[in-house]
């Protein structure tokens, strides 16, 4: 798995993106490219690094979604994270 950390943009027409969700977006944009979520492979919650910065500035809890995405004829597996700051791409499975 390649670790990333880039922000992603949930696309309009996808599932709601404010507050805690039960599903990832239906599609997202990363590095100018559009990816369509085909299926959800896993979902879990990661706690933030609370020991680094105590108090309100601590790393937020993150909902993680491992999804299979489609782009043209190719597919891939991506790990998406939603926290209080928005959505990001945490990793791409080769």
C-alpha cells in the first residue's frame, strides 16, 4: 500500500458530506481525476493521536473507508478518511 495524505473532493450528487456519515461519497476527485466508488470493502474508525496535542487541538477521530473505485476500464482499492476537517485519501493499494 502506498500512503498518501492528499485531500479529496466529494463530488456533488454524492452522499451527504457534512457530519458523520454511514457511507463514503459515491464519487470523488483526487489530483484532478474523477473516481466512482463501486463498492465498500471495509469500514473502521481510527482514533487521533491524542497524546501529541492534548485538548481541543488533538488529532480528530477519523472514519476510514476502504473502497473499490472505477476509472474507465481500470479499478483500484483506495482508503478514504473523513474527519472534522473533511475528506482525504490515506492510501492506495497496488
